C-alpha cells in the first residue's frame, strides 16, 4: 500500500492498484480492508441477486416449456397408439380381403372348370341329339308313310263295319217282325214255334267281330273308343257273350290271335256302367270268362306281356275268388315294372278297371301300389292322373281310416294328383286332415309328412301350417 499526498488528505493505494480516495488517515488498515471487502461483497451480492432472478426467470420458462413438451409427448404417444391400432385393423382387413379374394378366385376357377366339363357334356349331348333327330326324322317319315296306308285300311274297315252294323240292324228288325207274326198267327193254321236264333251263330255278327278284332290294334284308340261306344252301347251284353265263345275257341292259339279277343273283351268291361255289371246275366258271363281265363289255355300265365296283362285286368273285374284276384293283381304289380307295360295298361283303359276296385278293402293295398307305379312311370299327358280325380273322395277316406301302409300309398297318389288344377278344390276341403296327418306322422313316417306338405303347397295352403313358413 502506498500513500500519496494531496491537498484534501492522504490517498491510499491498494496493492492491486486500486485507489481509495479520501482515505482517512485515522482509520486502521484492517478497517479499511474490511470496509472495502464489504463494499465489494455488496456489489457481488447484488450481482448474484440479479443473476438468481435471471436464473429463476429462466427456470420458470424452462418448466413451462417442459410442461408443453410433456403434453406434446403425451399427444404424440396417443397418436402413435391410435396409429398402431389403425395399422393392425388395416392389416387384419387386408388379410381377410386377401383370403376372401383367394377363396373367391379358387371357387371361380372350380366353377369355370365345372362349366367347361358341363359345356363339353352338353356339346356331346347336342351331337347325340342331332344324330337322334336325324334318325327320328327318317323314322317319322317312314311312320307317316305307314300311317297313310293304315288310314286307307281304316277307312275301308270303317265302311265295312258300318255296312255290317246296318245289315245286323236290318236282321234284328226282320227277326222282330217275324217274331210278331209268329206270336199272332191265323187260327186255321198250325202254330210252329221257330227255333230261337243264337246271336253268336249269326254270320254278320261273326264277321263284325273279326273286323273289330283285326282293327283294334291298328286304329287310333280314341277314335276306336268313340266308334265302339256309338255302335255297341246297347249291345254290350250280347257282344260280351259272343266274345266269351271266342275266348274259349282260341285258347290253344298264339298270343297274336288271342290278344285282339282279350283287348275287345276288356274294352267291353271298361265301358260298362257299374249298375249294369251287377245284372244277373252279366254275372253269369263274368263267371264264364273267369273260368276260361283261369282253367283253359295260357292266358294269365302267358309269356306274352300284352296277353298276360290284359288277362289279369279282365280277371280283376270278373273273378269273385279272392285267391284269383290277388294272384292277378300281384302279376300286374310285377309286370307293370317291365318296359311297355304302362302303355299297355293305359291303352286298354286298365287304370279305370283298377280305380273301380278301390272300394274292395281286401285288394286295396295291391291296387294302390299298382296305381303308384303307373303314376310314376306315366307321362304328363297320360290319363292316369286325371282318372284319379273322380276317386278323390275314396282316397281321402283311405287316408283318414287306413293303416300306415295305405296312408303312405295314398299320400304319394295325392301328391301326384295335387298338381292338377281340377283336383285343388277337393283337396282344399281336406287341408285340415292333411295337417293332422303331418302332426300325427311327424316322428314316425317322414314320407307321409313330405307328401302331405307337398300337397298343401300345391293347393296354396302351406303358409297356414304353424311353422310352415
């Protein structure tokens, strides 16, 4: 420390070069140092305070910024979580879409493969149909040529039949007039009773039968039926009696000779009304016919399908023996499954003979089974289904009162006939019975249930079944 002299007092020069002006010489060096330190510390303290304030201010700003950063980080984390969720959802959907698309592609490829195979089959089928069409066309042309010849023969046969009918009517008239003259002769003359005429020995009747039997296999069945009923509707008993003699006379002949006689006999039976069949005269004729077919020749046991079927149908109408009836019906049931048997039965109105026997409780099961096979093997234009309509009352009665086998058979027939508009009204009247059959057989006979439901659907009553839709 160096002292300097001045006019106002002594100045103190500090060791660091600092100069304290106005130094009081009365103060001690320690006091001077202490005062200087206090002043310096005051200055430092002030600076420190300023610095602390600055630090606090910056710390507050940093906390605010840190809070904002934390909030932003939370938002970023939430966004990242949402993004991961969306990414997972997108990945799942993409996987599903890829799998669905792959399945669809595989299914489409399989469908295309099946369609190619089906197209190939259809192409082959079309080629076969084309070939068959050409063959059928040639066959039709040949049949048309034959048909033209047969029509000429038919026209000639019709003329001969009409002429013979006229001759027969004239003959009957002459016999009637002769009978009247004989019944009232002059009293002066001796009465001689003439020998009664046997209609089977009349040459005109014999010739007429031959022509009918020859024509029965060659002309249109509908036309023949109308011609037959028009010409013989009042002479069926006499004609049937004559045919009985013919059946007996051709027992040892071939089936080609027997068949026209059998066919004409069955035609007589099919057009007869039920009251007419119960007459004593016809019952005797029926018994004779049944005896001939059962005991002579090989009719019902013939190896010829046509003769065997028609013989059995005749027996089912004429025989009174239960054993014979059952044998005939069982034979029909066996034969109806052979090719061409259904056409034989329908062409000869055999279904009418069978339907007229539905009232027989002993034979009804066999008859129902035969009718089922006829309906299943017949075409849409065949007369079997329309022929069932007049017998719906009997079928409904059997459905209500029959055993399980009969109910099953009847349900099949009703299901088949319910598709015809003419049968719907009668079947609608029995809708409640059909529903009852569904409930009663729901656990025991699924076939009855399905058939009854099909009937109700065909007659527009299916929606009224509880749970039926």
